[in-house]
């Protein structure tokens, strides 16, 4: 069965364009079958973006599991940041590249299973993690984030209570000195680790 985290989706391509309204801007994203939240920007993704925008982050940003690119591209559109996006899904990566240029953004897009192909460090790492890919993948992303942050860097993620937010927080506290829940809505927790 095909999942949104397949590396090479085989479902028939049916591209569509979705609109995302944030602040006074409207961003347009090409989406398709075989990628996460193909019809509209996901509730948790929107919550994460809004929380991080309010933090007024700066510097280099890595969007882990970028899908069609909504997090990285929106942050690049609204803030002064230099964005890199990675995913394991080739169809998502192609969409992320095209969506960056569609929205007038320069961004680096890298095919990578977790941090496997990432050699640099970043000021900000952000993810709406691939829960369905399993705990091993997701906890690997948390460890990779810790290893790839510049000194003083911050890691942001969103996770639902029903997908293990409390145990995630316990694990993150083993990795990071400071772990804070910045916002909570409908069970989703936006977490900042420093
Ligand atoms: C919950 S979706 C989030 C997508 C996008 N960031 C958003 O918020 O709409 C998680 C993404 O992680 C990707 N993914 C799954 N396993 C991965 C892995 N091992 N390494 C990198 N990305 C992965 C999936 O393909 C998917 O695009």
C-alpha cells in the first residue's frame, strides 16, 4: 500500500493548486496524489508555522519532511531566513522545488532519509514529523535535529497528544536542555527545543 512517505509514489498524478492565506499574503502550492495533506494545508502544519513566525526566527532553516514545501517556503516568504528542505518522497521533492520557484523563493531541496544526506548545521530545524513512518524514524529525526543545530539553535516540531506528545516531550528532555510547549490546540502541541 502506498503511503505519503513512500520514496517513489506510484499513484496516478493529479496535480492541483491550493491556496494558503497567512498574514496579508496568499501562497500557492502545487500538490498531488501521494503527498501529505494534498488538498489543503494541514491543521498542525498551520499551527506550527504560525507559532514559529511569531517567534521571529532568523538565519538558516532546515525543514525536515518538507512534503510539497509549505513550511519552508512560507517561512522564507514571511521572514529573513535561508531555507533548506528535505524529504524522502521524490514526488514531494519535485513539488517543493517547483513551489519554491512558483512563490519566488530560493531554497535548497535535498533528497534525504532523515539526516542521512545532511552535512551542514542550521540555526533552526523544523518538522511536522512523519508519525506514520514509525517511532524509529521519528526519534531518529529528533536525534538528527540535536546533532545538526548550530550553537544557540532551536528545533521546533508539532505532535498530537494521541500520537505520543507526552512521551515525545520526555524523550526530547533527554536530548535538549530546554523543552517548552509554545502552543496547544485540538491536542496538537507545538514544541520548542533549545
Ligand atoms: C506529516 S508530513 C509533513 C509534510 C509537510 N512538512 C507539511 O507539513 O505539510 C511528513 C513528511 O515527512 C516525509 N518523510 C517520511 N519519512 C521520512 C524520512 N525517513 N526522512 C525524511 N522525510 C520523511 C514524508 O514524505 C512527508 O512529506
